[in-house]
C-alpha cells in the first residue's frame, strides 16, 4: 500500500491546511466528472480521498503515523474501522468538505453564525512628495458599530434569540441528490435564518433587531513610501460590524497619486528634463535640477550634447515595503532663445565666423534608445 503522505505529495510534518490544499488540488484534477469516466482517474480519485480521509482526522493520523495501516485496522492505536473507500464514499467525502460551489469554482461551504460586516473602500490622494517619504494620515469614517442598547444582540432586554426551526440551529440545510456516481449532498445557507441558526422574536427597538448602529470613527493610516496609483492597503477587522454580533469587515484603502508635471514616473524611477544654454553645455556648468523634495545640484561637464541623460542615483522614489530607492534621470536640452539683443547678435556672428563646422551628420539614436544605454538595458 502506498504511503498516504506520498499519495498527497506532502511531508509527514504537514499541517492540516497543507493536507487539505494538497487533497483538493489532486481531487479536482482526478474527479470523475472532469475526466470523462476515465478508470485511471477514478482510481486515483479514490486513492487520494482515502489518504485524505485518514490524515485529516487527528486520531486516525496518529494511529497511522505510529502503526501504519495496521493501526487503522485496529492492530494498534485504537483507530479501527478503516477500509478502502469505493467511488460513492469518495465522492461523498469530497462533497462534504468542499461542496458543489467549490467544485465549480465558487465559494466554499457556508459558515454558520453571524456574517461579517461589509468591507469599506476609501480613496486617499497623495502628492509625489508624500510618496517619496511616506505619510501618516487620519481619515474619518462612518461605520456600523454594535448597538449600545442591546450590545449587538439585536433583542430586547431580557430576551434571547431562539433556535431556528428550519435548520435546527445549524445555519445550513442539506439536500441529497442522486447521480450516476452515487448520492451527492449539497449544502446551502438556511433560507429562514439566513445562515445564523437563530431567530429573533422581540427585536431591539433601538436598532430594530439588526444589532448595530452607525457611528463616526477616526482611522489612523501609516502609508509607506513608494506607493503608486491603484495600489491599496487592506486593513482587516476595522470595517463595519456584522449583523447581530457578526465580526467587523475590512477597510480597503486605495491610493491615487497626483501627477507632478515636472516628472514622469516608472516604478521607483523618475524622469525629468531641464533646459540649459549653449555656453553651459560647451564650457560646462553647475546647475540645479528639480528633485521631488527640492532642487538638486547637477554638474554639466564641458562638451555635453543636447539630449544627454544624467543619472542621479538614489534620488527617485523608495521601493514600497522594501529597501532601496530608485534613480532620477535628468535629460538636458539646449535652449534656443526666440529673440536676441544687439550685443548677443554680435557675439553670435563672431562665433559663427570662428567656429568649426559640425561633423558629417549621422543617424542619431532616439531618446529612449540612449536612455536604455544609460540604464545598462
């Protein structure tokens, strides 16, 4: 007999969640309804289900770990009653733990008890300077809180919810259906109590039985540096309270970064363009260029060509939730004045007489091609 852990492809130290996830993947792959009645898939489906049925049960797993299959048959450890499952049993085990909705890609079987409150989505606008440093904000929200009068129970003082008669307090109803492969059991929320398992005969007059009322909150946010538009923070358990004692939902904070006309952004790198004069690129100059947090010095060496890109390392944006900072790419462009004074015209005319002609024209690489060279792409 094959080792159950090897059948599921997990280590002997695997957690319950690891075992369940491994089984679900293999069971979905080999389910008869997905393999056109293949006998090979059917046998594999029964094998992985048998292994899962043992390893998911703490007592059976302990007996198997100590005595092997003999322990499951009663030879040791006291976990008797083991037998090889047939197809009908395998299908029932699968449907019991995952249900029809999971098989067809939907949600898993319903949970009993009060439902969690609805999530709240908010949008926070940030400047590029705030993105560069990270920022702390406090946002005001109107959320649903537990009712103060009934403490979230939804009932009048001195009364309690009663057990739902339809589902006997289980919060779910089961319906057996027959198919070619055997009996299937579908599980759905109870239509009478909405899956809570209880009913309220005398609702609280303050909250009308809902168990919650609207209140105002201030939510502190610590936004890390480097975030971009479309990214978000998921704050669990601080949203709306659920109906009649249900847990709080989540708050999802969506970021929108305002455009800064001085820069173009690519991840954590920034790109900007500055204008320089002809004497500055010929003779060289020390200039200031825009930085996201203020002006930055840049040395333009003699003979700089128009369109040349300078890389200022570490002057971009931080990497979100990681170490390191992007770069600032500065492209210099020679500025040509539209009009000049008499003195400038005289100097330019003299320069035109003494200046050597430019070299033969060659096809100049485009800006982005040169950018890739600078970046080492």
